[in-house]
């Protein structure tokens, strides 16, 4: 295999990992995680903050406000494409 094919195979198998805050845990074995992102505006240079909510499969029973690490997975339902891999920080 060539070097290009090897790097393509490595990146294809690597799953995305994100860190976010649990926004809702009202569903059974599912939590809504808010992913915050800050970036520089292309023209004006101002820091822009955006957030996105994703649904994640939860076997660890997270609470609202917990900081969790989620990992990309196969589609588990219509909306769920992530699962909670670990709880980084519990809410007090």
C-alpha cells in the first residue's frame, strides 16, 4: 500500500471526540450535549461564539451540567450519532 492510502485508512477509522456540557437528561439512556465553539470572524477578526446541541447515548447516567466527553458512533436512532465515553467533571 502507498503512503497516501495508509494515511487515508488511518484517518477514516479515527472517531471524532468532543467535550461538552449536558443540557438535558429527560430521555431514557439519552442526553442532549451542548458543544460550544469559539472562532475568529474571517473579515473582522472578532471572536464569535456558537453552540450546537447533539443527542448522545448515555449508559453512565449523567446529570444536567456535567462536562462529558462524547465519541462519534454509528447511527443509533434518527438523531443519535454520539455516545458518552466518560464524565470529565460532575456537577456539584
